[in-house]
C-alpha cells in the first residue's frame, strides 16, 4: 500500500512543480501586460478615455491582490463576534487558506502584532493579546 501513497505523492509533487512554473510564467506575462497597458494609456490623447482605461486596469489589479493580514483577521473576527484567541485566529487563517503555514516564520507572533495594531487603531476591541 505504501507504493500507492508514494506514487500519489510523487504525482502531486510533479504537478505542483509544473503549476508553480506555469504560475511564475503567468505572473511574468501579467506584469509585462500591466506595464504595456499603462504605457499605452499614457499615449491616449483623450484624458477621459485614459482615465477610463486606467481605472479598468486598477480594477483588474485589485482582483489579483491577496487581501492583507489585517483585512483577513478583521473578517474572521467579524464572523466570530464573541472573539477568538490568536491561536484560534491562526487556525482559522490556515484552514481557510488565507495564509500558508509556511508563509510566516512565526505566524502566531505576526497575528499578535497585527491584533495589537488593530486594537490600538480602534479597529477591534481586545482582551489580552
């Protein structure tokens, strides 16, 4: 049975490498297109048309950006009005796919820092962080 798991593991790793390579290629192509579109917008004589196309580009770019940690934590806390501990928030972030477990060296410390800033700015109310 071990060989079946190993075959699935190797296939998964191979596909992950292929998709990661494709993603890097897509990211590079997207960056090139963004630069080209910005440059072409600058060449438009009609300022209204230029603004229209730049806003469209900004909208597309916004869909590509991952929301920041503060925003994601705020959403989690909104969904749990009774509050959560930093560990519970970390678990929710990882299980929802909002962050990768390996994305931060010490995710709990990062969450504590983010929560502290959110409390200081009045975005959330907190107990002991």
